[in-house]
């Protein structure tokens, strides 16, 4: 069974950057869409970015121009590069693909 494991979260000041990673236990992302979600404190989970198996990308309006989703199929890893972070980007970030979910990684942006 394929597992997804996120890493790269942490505490960063407003305006800073983080890169989240989502490692699959075997070759997966080349043939499946990958999505990043986040759940802000006290709010519902929301879709942040997605990349289809063909490489097409889509972003939530709130992160467009600041976040970049990518993947390295050779490493079975997807990434979310987050720049110009804002306090409202704070939350637990989850990697998702098909029916698979990672455990989440906390991102906290201080003002």
C-alpha cells in the first residue's frame, strides 16, 4: 500500500519561505494527480494547489503567484514551494493523491 509522508513545515516570519515535501513510498505521482490542502485553525480544510499526472497545475486564488507545486518522479516526491508567506497561511498542510492522505505538517507564519 502506498503511503504519503509530508515534511518541511515549521515556524517562519511573515514574508519568509518554506518548501513542503510529500514522499510516496513507491512510484505514484507520475500517474496520479497530487494535491496540497491546508486546514487553518478552527476552519475547514481547503485546496491550495494541484498538479495533474500530465503536469498541469492549478492554485487557489489566495496563493497564486506565491506558491508553486512541483514533483520529482525519480524521487517519488511532490513539493509545495511557499514564498511571501502571510499569517493567514498558517495551518496544517496535507498532501493528497487519489484516496491517499499524508499525516500533515504544521506551518505557522508569525507577523
